[in-house]
């Protein structure tokens, strides 16, 4: 209503009392009536069509509203502003020598008002459709986020259970031989499980990179306790990493895969784990010699799940290259912060 009023005001070529009066009545007073008509259509008639798809109810609401507002505007015009809204000019009668004023008839006014009312009705339908589209788009976005969070939580749960089985098997192996390292191994496992439990399933959650490094160090410590070979695993974690964040427990699957399928107790064929980065990129690599004896009896779901998590959490932001030969296995992961 304000836009139409302003546009009509700008198109005035002469600012006289008569032109301003005409503007205030047609664009101001009756513009407000048209706004009320639009509002009734918007909150009462149109929802019956869009929400319940009930055409009969829509017509039973829209037609009386349309006709009622036309009648209201005509009555207001005849009683308050006949010279401004209904007057068409005059006709001079040559017989009676009298000037006869001409006014728009009710049916003429009804015809013009019908077109105006239909335009207002279409505007109300258009706005309702637009708002409905916005609501649906928001709902779809929320549903997508919920699905992503559920999927992320499910994949992480699979990784956790996979890791837990392997860790318990390692501690069980130490206990079988009566190793005194069982107690520190249990303590390390407790730290790892505490970190895992504390991480939410929110797909947008990120933990500090240093926390993830500490988690990897505990994981590697557990593996070294199991094998009893300190130099079978060589790590190179940069001490100059920026204060960035990363999705939790994303890197451990590559390390676990190297431990399960690689050789970790031979210093001449060590597992090499490298983590470097700057303000733009994180670079992580794991290299191991392949063992023909270590087979993952839990199904080998670790790497497949971490690939799905990467697609889910870092779409178009990561690059994973796995180079595999008969004797070596090398994973190189790049993540753009």
C-alpha cells in the first residue's frame, strides 16, 4: 500500500489541493481498504486452499470476501467521496439546457472492483505460496541436518565399537602373557574411551586439533604396549600446528588400519605417521608395510566409515589418496580448514 501510494505521489505533475485529495482518497484511504481485503484473503481464504486443498471452502470464503469488499468500497464512495471516485464528468442536455453530472453505476464499479479484487487475491496466494516454500525449505534443511547428525553418530559409533574390540583384544593379549603393562594399558584405554564419550554427535562439532593429537598419541601408546616395540611406529606430529579444529576421531581409523594390516613390531619396517599443517591445510599421512597374516576379523569397516564421514563432514574440502601395492599401503589425507 505504501509503495503504491509513493509511486502515485511521484507521478504527480501538479501538486494542487484537488490532485492531493484524489491521491489521498484513492491510494491512501481505499489503498488501506485494499490492504484489509488482502489480509482477509491471506489469513482466512487462501489457507483453506493451500493447507486443506478444499476448493469449495476456498470459494465459499473468497467470493463473499471479494463481493463484500466491492460493496463496502462502493458504499463508502457514494457516501463520502462521490465526486472523487464515481464522478465521470457531465453531459449537457440541449433540450432542458441543463448540465447533467455523470457517475459510475454500481455494475460498472463492480466490474472494475472485480478485477482489482482478483489481483489482490492472486497477490495473497503468491505470498502464501512463497512463505510456504520458505517454511518447507527450512524444514528440509533441518531434516537434512538431523539426518546428517544421525548418520555421523551412527558411523562414529561403528568406529568406536571397532576400535574398542581391537583395543580389548590387545589388552587381553597382554594379560595372557602376564605383562605388567596391563595396568597402564587399561589406564590409557580409559582415557581414550573418556575422550570418545565426550564427543557429541553433532555433524558440525569440531574439537581442537591438539586434543585429536593427544588421542592419537594414546592410541599409539596402547599399540606399542601390545607389541613391545617402541621403534616399530614412528610419528612426526608438527609442533607448529595452528590453533585449528577438526572433526573428532577422524584420523584414528587410518592409524588403526595400519596397525591391523601392517607390521608394527619390526624397526626396519616401521609404521610412519605424519601430521603437518598450516592456516589453510591439514596434511595427514600413514604408511605401513603390509602383513599377510593380520586380517581384520571384525569386517574391515573402519576405512569405509571414515570415507563416508569425510564426505559427510568435509564435502569438497578434502582429498584422500590411498596408494596400495602388494607390500605397502599408504594413505594421504588433505583437509582444507
